[in-house]
């Protein structure tokens, strides 16, 4: 073969190799930038914690925290949907959603059913909601009172049952429900005398509802301060998601973002309560 032919052959091989390398590089780049959609259920009626009906972009403290998490994790695209409380954990347990937030406390039941990153997303200030004229300031004052039922398996129900077990001399009227009773109905029922009190964290907009409806109801000083967490379903690949979210939440607490957002939505720095 002539020198000219050899030269042409070498050029052709080089060009072909370059094309193959370019295609491989483009494919590799595409693979590296592929974004995974993460479906998240948030509370649909818990202002200022989170609110926004199905189809609306949720607003509030937890949605803003999740947007800050997503900004640190560009490999994911968070899509949030506001849902009633009972639909959130159902959707998570069936795999319809990858994550859920709703001021969740860490309970044995939840830890057995979902993945829960160690890093917190916020803090819950548990209060007793009651009529102004009633002399109620601590849990033992609820003896003989009719309590609005709490969600079965929820953190508040667990707290009351644990308190009862540790204080057997006091008998509380503690009951559970799966009905998902809306917050306004609970407060109105207390104002009208159907129930005497309701024990629940203050982040679901109770004071706004009380003010708007001019209800004769008040909240006590916190009877418990507890950390709140993100729940993640056991779908394939979500173990990596849980680690990524855990790291991002820790960074957001350390860099002051969590404190800033809590001041925006709650007018106080809840990070000082985080244990």
C-alpha cells in the first residue's frame, strides 16, 4: 500500500475514533445530568407550616425548606402536592409519593414503616387549645376533660399515651381517630363545648383560625418541644435520596437557612428548640 493510501487510512480511523469519542462524551454527559422527579406530599391545610390544595403549589415553612433542599440537590426535581393529612401517609405507604412532610414527630410506628433522615426539618411546639375561661395550663389539668381525638399512630397521640403511662395517677380521656378532622372544626367544637381541649402542635395555623373566626379559644404555653422530620418511602433508590436529604437538611440548619425561614413563617427561631 502506498504512503498516500496509508495516510488516508490513518486520517479516516482518527476521524471515526473522534466521532465515537464525541458521541460517548455526549451520552455520558446526558447520563450525568439526568434528573429524577421526586413526588412529595405536603399538608394542604396547615398554614403557616404548609398549605395549598391539590393542584396548587404548596406554600409555607416546610415547602420553602424543601425548595432549599432541592437547590442543594440538582440531581432531583421536587414536585409537591398539598393533601389532607390522612391522604399523605396513605400515599407514602403505597408508593404514590416518595416523601411527605407535615410536622411529623419520630414514632416507632413511623420508623418501622418509612425511612426517616436523622437531620430535622423543624421543631414542634405542643400546646393545649382550650376555652379562655377554663383553667388549663398543663397536661394534668386535662383530667376529667373531654379531649378532641388525635390521629391514630401520630406523634401527639403517642405523647399523650406515654404521658399517661408515666403518670398513672391521672386518668386522661385520650382517644384516636383516622377521620382526618380539619383544624377549624376542632377549634370550633371546643368553642361550642363539644370538647374541652385539644393537644396539638401550634404550627397548623390555629391562632389565625381563632382570630379570623373570633373563637373563644386560646393556646397554652408549650407542654412539649419535639423535633420534626421528613418521611421517605421505601421505593427503589430512595435509600440514596434519604442520605442526600439528610445531608442537605444538616447544611441548611448549620448555614442559618432553617432559622431564617422559621422567622419568616413563625416569627420566631425554632432552631433554638431543636434537641
